[in-house]
């Protein structure tokens, strides 16, 4: 199912104010229990022509990107994902990836293909050979996630999820992707953070209303912010990729 996805970039203080409002009506995602957040690290792939980067730059739709994602640097659960963007909505498909295959990919090689592999991995494997996909950038950040729950369960009709992403960083240290100590640099101005609002069919009015008033009473301004694109651009020193 395609999901609506809206992004808002603001100062840390402004988003802290919004987080206080959100936390009053939504529930902290159980996966963030303990620390109050979790660390996300994604390794994105691109082809020889930097097609994913250029499609982001040009605003091409639909567009797709393959990535490997881990949470809290835990190598026991590694996900291969394909994210598709179309008309302001997103669609994400995922499957598990073994540690051995992940390590092969981090080295820039192509893992094997077995007859029982899932369709998504088969598609990724084909793209690795035909489009020569290779690691392009690592995106790392800390996420505070909130969900709308009733009776201890996420409300399925909306599947509302509001996240606050801080310390967004970029790295080209692909071989260190699974290691806790990853050499990475921030890509946003000091104090800047990102809020993402995601939902399926509709956003309830009471949630919509608490998001309307931003810093100094002004409405929030939606942005087309892409962590992937910004990290790729950062890695080139701000120059367009040749």
C-alpha cells in the first residue's frame, strides 16, 4: 500500500515544541523504549550513471532506490528495501538479508542467487548485474518515533507515524557500515532537524490540528527534503555529480 509522506525541516527548538504536542496525543513507538529513540543506518545504492541521484535532483516520478537498513547497529536483523516515490506517496518493500551477503555487498561485490530467494532480492540481484548497482552513500541518524495507538495497538485504518530525525550524518565508509563506530559527518546546519508525517488512508483531524502551528505561530512549510540526495551532494562538496 502506498503511504502519504510529508516532511518538515526546522530548528531543533521548533521541533522540540512540536514533539511535546505530538507526545501528548500519540505514543512513543515500543521499539524506542528505553533510550527514547533508535539509531537508523541506511546504505543506498546507485548505478554507473548516478541515476538515483539525478532523478532526485530533477524531481523525476516515479523513482526507486535500493538500500540496506539496520537499527541500533544490530547485525542480527538486516533489511534489504526498495523505496518507491510517486505523486507525494511512498511504497516500501523489504526482505531480510543475511550477514554474509551484506558483508559481500559492503565490499562492492555481488552475492550469489539461489532458487528460493525472495522476488525483491532477485530484482536487486538483477539490477546489480544489469545496471551495475554499487554502494553510493551511508545515511545515519537518530529517530524519535510516535504512533497513534488505541487499546495497545496501532490504529490500522490510518497507521499514523510521526518521526523526529536528528543528527543526520553522511559517510562513505561502506566497510564500516555494520560497526558501531562509523566515521560520518553532519549534513545539516547546527540545530536543524527533520519531522516526517506518514499515514495510510487519512490523517485524523486532531493530529492534523496540532501540526499546523509551527515556530512563532507560523504554519509549517512542507519540504521535498531527501536524506539520500543531501548526503550524496554533501559527499561531493556541494558540486553536482558529473
